[in-house]
C-alpha cells in the first residue's frame, strides 16, 4: 500500500494543533488563577490511530503500523474527590461550632458578668441593703433604699432573661430562614435556592456529558454549591450514570436522609416535623441552642427562672409575708410586692418591739446561699464554660478545615510557576511541530518542483 507524500504534513499538523490546545488550556488556567472554586484543567493527549501497512510492504513481510501523530482525548479537571469529601465533612463541623459559639456568646454578653451592673452585683447590693436596714430598723430612707434595690434586682433578672430570649429567637429565625422551603412566589431559604441551582446544573451537565462534552466549568460551579451546602448540614452525594447527582442531608445520629436534589429536580421540602433531627452544620448549631424544649439557651432560661424563684421563696419565708411576688416565667416577673412599692415604710425589719431587726438580719444572712448566690455563680461559670468550649472547638475545626483546603488546593489550585513552565514547554513543542511541518513542506517542494529537472 503506497503512503502519501503528504502523510508527514498531517502528522505534523496534529502535533501543532495538540500543542495549541495545550497552550489554550494553560491560558485558561492562568486566567482563572484567582477564581473561587476553579479547578485546574489539563488536556489529555494520546497517540492517534496508526496507519496499518499491509504485509509485503516491509522487509519482514508481516506488515507494520506507522504512527500518525497525537490527538487531544479530553479536557479534564484535576480534582481529588476524596479531599472534597474530607473538606465538606470538616466544613460541616466548623459551621456547627461557629453557629454555637456565636449564639452562646450573645447569651453570655447578656449576663454582663463580671461587672457592676450584672445580677451578681445586684444581689450583693440587695443583701447589703438588708444589712443596713438591720442597723437602723426604723429608718425610712433605709427602707426606701431597700425597696429600690430589690426593684433593681428584679429588673436585672428580667433584662437578662429578655436578652437571652432575644438571642434564642435570633438563632431560631436564622435557622428558619436557612431551612425554609419554597412555596408559591416565595423562593424559600438558602437551601431551597441552592437546590434549584443544583437541579438546573444537573440538567445542563447531564446533557453535555451525554453528548460527550464534559462541561468542566459548570462542574466546578456545582462543586462550589455542594461546598456551601455542606456548611448548612451534613450532606450525602450520590453520583448517577448520567453525570447528575442526588444530594441529601443526613441525620448525624439516625442516618436518616432528607432529599435536597433528586437527579434534575429540586426536592427540598424543609426540615422534618418538629425539627426532630440532628443535621449538623450551621443548622445543627442554631437548632442546638434555640430549640424549645431542650436547647442550650432554654436550659439557661430554666436555670435563671429557678434562681429567681428561690430568691422569692426564701426571702418571703424569712420575711414572714410577701416581700417579692413572682409569676411565670419567674425571672421575668420577679418584683417587689405592690404594697411595699407604694409605701416603702411598710417594710418590716423585725417581729418584736419597735426597733427589732431579726427579719432584716435573717434575710441579710441569705447572702451566699447555695440556692441563690451559689447557684447564680455556678450558672455564670456554666455559661462561660460552654462559650469557651464552643470557641475552642471552633478553633480546632478551623485548623482542620484549613488543612484539608490547603491539600485540596495543592491538587486542584492553579500554580502560576507550574503554568508558566508549561507555557514554555508547550511553546517549544509547538515550535518543533511547526519546524517539522516546514521541513516536510520543503521536501515536498523539492519533490514536486524539481523532479525530472536534470542539472539543477
């Protein structure tokens, strides 16, 4: 079988075009070096199908295969799926502790401890007011100061409870905003909106892959959405044969899945009834501090109500009547009896003859009581400990997340040094292919224009 004299030109052209595609890919990488979520790409080369030379045309008589150059097989993303899984798992943990630390920090700030305006300082001033009344049982100004200080104590409890409730409500509102499903004209929260975007990307990517054209940049966009989604809760991703994905939230305790995207359809219908799940991530952190009953801040409020109730119970018992009134919730309704507020001189300092101070002394000795001062100090220590633990866990999670992200970027990120080196390498290969083509052209020129011309 004769081989065309132009065969070498075609082989050189393949090399020229392949190196051009390599240069194009490198240029695309450099252009997107600072693009968030971009995965480095490379052109995959393979030897093109060789020309088969039948037996008899070679010295051995057994035939041969003559190479025909190179072809670009695909443009692939350089990405490690195992590192993606690791990153999303760490990102879930990080966002959970961030949400907890932020919410608990707001609750701690409401205590204003240590400080001159916190409940601890108000309790100290309240006991001191009874001590001063014991020193001057008939002094109207001492009684007036006592009632005012008792009112301030009740206001402090109400203020702290109100601020803690506000922190709880803010966390709950943020959770509801994230997890709200789409309904009618309402596009829903962040998760519902991401689900729509993922479904659209699944559709487009699947169509391209079916046609044999991997849309690398669209797949990067989809991975970015999955990374963001992993911050809201623990996710499970199932790769389908069509190139589409099934994405679900996973309950960290029971393993139950809650669909977000099913193939090319948005499937997010909101969290389970009663929020009876443990999603992890930002939703898990917000739910853990805001849930009622059973949330962390709900526990704080119960403790605060118990302390306020103990104050009313023990002071009234020692007073022998109604000094404080308290309702539900106790910390929000602790106040001085209306009769004493209207007439502070009606406060009784003792049970004996005029000038007796046994009641005032008995109440002043409640200072340091384990169910009041001791319980409150333990409560403040518990809140501080919870905040410190959340911040410590957040710092640890941040280190682990950053470590995995660094490893992921070392694989998928664009290295300018490497790309510049590739530019030089592909340029030299392009020049070599061009030189081979020029050489073949000169040979053909001699063959065509000089064959048969004697003496030239």
